C-alpha cells in the first residue's frame, strides 16, 4: 500500500509540473501575453518600467525558474488587475467553489446511484426508459441555456429562488442561492453516474454469487444493497475521479451566469483582464485540486478493489 501511495504521489508531482510548464510558456510566448499589459500610448520609460516589473527583460526560462521558486514559498505574485496578492484573491474565492462542488458531488452520487439501481432493477420497463431518456437529455442540454431557463422560471416568474449571489448570510438564503447552481452543475455529472451504476448493477446481478444469495432465501433488498452494490460501485468510484475536472470546468459557466463569486468566475475575470499572474495561480490551484481529488479516489478504489495495488 505504501508503494502504491508513493507512486501516485510522484505521478501527481510530475503532472503538476508539466501543467505549470505548459501554461507558463504558452502565456509568455503567445501573442498578447504579458506584454499586452502595456498601453499603446505608453512612453518608452513606462514601457521599460512595466517590463522590469514583469521581468520581461529576462528569458522565459529564467522567468519560469523565478516563478517556481516563489510559488514553492506560496507566493504567486501580485494580481495585475487589482494589485492584491494572487494567493489572497484565490483564498477569498476558493471556499465558494469548494462548497458548490462538494454539494454537487454529494447530490450527484446519492441520486445517481439510487436511480442507477432503480433503472437496473426495472430493466426494459417504462421506469428504465424514462431514466435513460432523462440522462441523455441532461447530457445534451447546454448548461448555460438551462441556467438561463431556470432563472426565468424560478427567479423571474415564480420568484422562489434568488437569481444570483450567495445569500445574505442566513442559512436559508445560502441554501436557496445554491439550489439552482447545484442542479445545473449536476447535469454534467449525475447522468454519467446513473448510466455507469445501471450498467455495473446489470453485470453484477447476473453473477453466480447473486443467484446463490437469492437461492438461500435472502431478501431482495439485502441481495441488491449488501451483496451487489459494493461490487457494482467499483467502476462508479473510478468515474467520479474523471467527472471532477468536468465539474470544475462547468463552474466557469455556472458561476458566471449566477454571479457566484468563486474560482470559475475568477478565471473569467483573469482571462478578460489579461492578468497572467492570476491565471497562473488559479491554474496551479485548480490542477492541484483535481490531482488531489483523483489521488483520493485512487486510494478509495484500492481499498474497495485491492487488485489495483499491483497495477
């Protein structure tokens, strides 16, 4: 187990380093990179001052080495658009995205597994067809369009839920402000979990040990939820790690539509403002979060299915 964990840790560090190299070099070498912060009407002295501040007089390799040295100490530089330390802007926005993503994963996993089991137990019935059809619709409908429709219905017409923001501070307001963003984000994860759970359950309930459990007189709920579910969850656990990057990418659209002050909206602000220090900081944090979540999924997967430790 220790070898398995150390191998995954080493792979995570290498992957994070590769992402930082690609992102840094693309931003610094592409047209309109850091030099785009200079105004067209800037004087020669102003241009030299900005170039010195951004380190543009050094080669891109030297600048990357300096950035890595500062980043290892927790310093991602100063935001060029606000003048605040990048790490402070990230710390201010991160809890909102984390809360949104956590509730989305919780909602998607619980509902997805339940509906996947229901679909498998009622194979080729109207319940199965309805769940499959709804899953396809959920994957096909663009999240930005669905978000706008939700705002028009629940905020404008019915006035049940707030159209934007994180609430005024009370628990009720926070819950109301999260309902629509969580549902919209779930459309990117919930259908996949439903379909994987269904296919996995169909495979498991056809195995000999399930027939043996039924032959011994075990109750159907015991057969499904005790004997079958644990084995069926093995591929479902693995797909959760794949869905997390899709979930985080979805926050860019959802947070922009609902005015949610999280990391997704911060990425949009950094890109629009050509704030490359902020872009690098957000990229590193999001990449580290995805790597860490997949690392946790790998550990859970290895506990459920010990065979992967030898891979």
